[in-house]
C-alpha cells in the first residue's frame, strides 16, 4: 500500500512541475524575440537568394560565388536553434 502513496506523490509532483513550466511558457512574448527573418531576392548579389536570419544566410553547403562560408551557415543555424 505504501508504494501507491509514493507513486501518487511522484505523479502529483510531476504534474506540478509541468503546470509551472506551462505557466512560464505562456508568459513568453514571441513578438519580442530579437530575430529578423527574411528572403531577399532583390539583392541577390549580396545574399545569393538565401533565406536570412539576422542577416546571416541559411544554406546546407558553402557557396564561394557569393562568399558564403561554413562559419556564417553555422551562425545562422545557431540563431534558428535559439528560436
């Protein structure tokens, strides 16, 4: 009988933790997150028609024609992961 009360206590504690997390997440204002995401087709010489986040270009490989290097790609994905 003791295991039932221990299990009930663990479930109650887990539910409380989840409710607290939901409450905290509901207070996040997504519009205030400092990210600017665009696709710039007009200035393709500079961006190479890549989608950008905070002026960093997203890509899956480097492109020497538009001077897109691995460091910029990694930084763009790092910004996206923070979303």
